[in-house]
């Protein structure tokens, strides 16, 4: 297999993993918000920090490949990774956590 093809496949896999990792990080913020109520200002600051982090991670992935086509390829890979993580894992996991939290609150007597 050509070295260039291996590089492209590896770059695509890194893009998918980056997208899934970014969604996983945002899910962590969502989980914190489920279990610990936040003021809107604090949530805004958390979101701002997350988006700065996400932009730096994505920029570091985009910095390596030369050429506009490869950069578009990387961005598409990040979005696809985010989409797949959201559809296949995140929805069910967060729904499970919310239902578990509601059940625990009812059992503990705090409605």
C-alpha cells in the first residue's frame, strides 16, 4: 500500500476520533449540568472554554496536512465523527443518565 494512502486513512481516522472526542468532552459538560445545577453565566463560561478547546484541537489537526482539499477532508471527518458519536452513543447514554437521576431523586424524596 502506498505511503500516501496510509497517511490519508490515518488522517481520516484521526479526524473521526477527534470529532468523537470533542463530542465526548461536551457530553461530560452535559453530565455535570445534569447532576450539578449551574447558573446561566457559568454555563456560558463553560461553553466558551469548551469552544476554545475545540478550536485549538481542530486547528492542531488542520495544521499538519498541506492543501485545501485535505483540510476540507479533515473537517468533514471531524463532523462525521461528531455525528456518529452523537447518533450511536451520546443520545442513549445521556437518556440513561437523566432517567437514572430522576429515579434516584424520586427514591431519595427530592422531587
